[in-house]
């Protein structure tokens, strides 16, 4: 009877979390219109770049092309630098990437320890224990640090004149959120796979940064 109740609760929770996650992903993929300010809903907007606008009333800047526009401006500024200045810029970006990777390492190890403790003393399905919550938090924070490291690596690569290798560091999805509330060996197995993947990506990115730094310093 207890498992039936847990099963019903699990289905209800999934029925809420999965549609919400899918709606969020769809919204993120939708193009952002440039005819209405998303901050104040004013229709007085001025396009200053492809898919970018500035609100004439509140000054808010937005648009799906804003990140690309900012990257182009940054690249133009980097191209104006003298060779020594550009080298220093690349070195700073690589050092920032290395700092983010250094921060991600302990978070991933912490997630692994929490996973191990959960398997040993976890109370099973329906517990939603602290190990699941701590592990989830560590994984999300680690993925964030890896994403920031990747951004720095991309900027360093662009300044060097080549395209940076992109790494998918997403750990989202309804399963990860669901594991915050309910614990089971299924979710533990999924999390174990996610942590292992993040650790592999962390090692790969760390190797790229180390090699780029070494090549830069000669």
C-alpha cells in the first residue's frame, strides 16, 4: 500500500514538473520580439543591431541577438590591441577559466561523496533526504562554474583567432528536480551518470586550458 501511495505521488509530481520544464524550454527557444520592451512594455523601442533593441522610455536593452552583438563589440576591441596586450588578455581569460574549473572540482567531489552516502544510508523512495538535496545543489553549482569557464575559454579562443570547442554542461531536467524531493536507486543511478559526465568534461576542459596556457607562455 505504501508503494502505491508513493507511486501516485510520484506520478502527480512528474505530471507537474515535466510539463513545466517543457514549457520553460519552449519559452527559451522562442524568439524575443523587438517591438515591445519586456521591462516596461513600452512600444517606443529603437533597433540598434540585428535582433537587438533599446527602450526609448526606460533605456532597457534586450533581444535575442544581444549576446552576439556584445561578442562582436568585444572582439572588435580585442582586435585593436597590440600583440603584447592581446597576449595578456588571453592569459587573463585562461586564468579566469582555470579559476572556475578549480571551483568546480571540489563541488563535483562533494556531489560524489553525497551520492556515496546516499547509497549507504539513504532511506529509499520517498525520503527526499539531505544527501539528494546536497548532491543536486553541488551538481548545479559545478555546472555553473563549468559554464563560466567555457565562456572564458571561448573568449580566449576568439582573441587567438580560432573557434573554441563547446562542451554541453547542462544537468537540468525534471529528473534532477524530482530527485530533490524523492529518493530512489533509479535517481541515484541517473545522478551517478551525470556526475561522472561532469567530471569527464571538467578533466577535458582543464586539459584544454592547461595546454593553451602552456602554448601561450612558450
